[in-house]
C-alpha cells in the first residue's frame, strides 16, 4: 500500500509564502505521480498536522515530510508527537542540509549576477536550536565549495552571529558588494528580515524549485524503504 505523503510547514499569514509552499508541493506531485500528497501545518494555518494525519484512512501508512530547512523544535517536538500517535506513520528529516540546496542557492546568486569581488553571507532564519546552527554551518560549507569563495553565516533571529553583524564583517573583508544568500524557504516574515539586514543585494527564497521538490521525493522514498524494512 502506497503511503500518503504529508508536506508539513510552519504556517504563515503571508499569501506569497502560502503560494510558494503550494507550488513546491505541486512540484513534488509531478515527481511522485502515484502518491497522494496532502498539506498540514504546525502553527498559524489550518489544517493542523494532527488533523491531516487523523483524516487518513485507518491502516494507510503516512509519511510526514517537514517543509523546513533545518531540524528544530517543530521537527523534534510538534511533528514527532503527531507521528507518534499513529503506528503506521513516520517522519523524514528536514530538507537541509543537502547538496541540492547548495545548488539552488548558487542559482539564486547567479540570478543576481554574482561578481568576483562580492562577499557572500548565508542568511538563515533562526539559530535557537544548536542543531539548526550546525545545519546552517554545513550549508555554508557546501555553498562555499559551489561558488569557490568563503561564505559567512548570519542569523536573522536567535543567537550570534546576527545577520547585520555578519554583513558588516563581510563588508570589511571584501572590496565589492555584500550579498545575502537567503536561506529561507519562502517569502514572508523571515525573508523580510533578511532583506532588511543591510546587504547590498539579497537572493530570492529557495521555493518553489524542482530541486527542492526532488529532496522531498528523496526523503519520501527513503521513508518508504524504512517502513518496508
């Protein structure tokens, strides 16, 4: 029996953010044509993840894919608690870190016309969870390999280094522009914080993008293999 895939995001009041997440799930549906793909949320939007899981017919396996870039409170607590209440449910890891995300970030930088003397800061949403900070550092290393230059890290909220500080540090180290590589999934609150942190240029969010959808499909197939083991 093919599991139902539930793409679970934080939820937002931003119409642009909602549209980006819906478009990303539509891209995942193209890659998983025989899989029923539903959408659920852990906060700020309905239906809740608990409700979506409960609405799946009894006995049907469920795979919950966090539409989140890093492991955090939502993946560790909210999603895991919801999955634990259904014996035939399993959750996948967060979307990142992943090499495909580094390629998406590289493409977003190319769209801005990245110059040889530009400094780059990976601009992430939050670092309150140590696992998030480690994941963002890993993504900065992967992006650095792709674009063949150092990549700083700054966080819009949470612990240091804060994004404005990272932008200032990069500005002192490079003669050209400081470009913030926006490590946020969709438009909305955190994308706005990144935009307003003082960088000379800011890339677009990561979603929708077929490569992000490919990570969702990869996570789904890995989860199906785990369920079958």
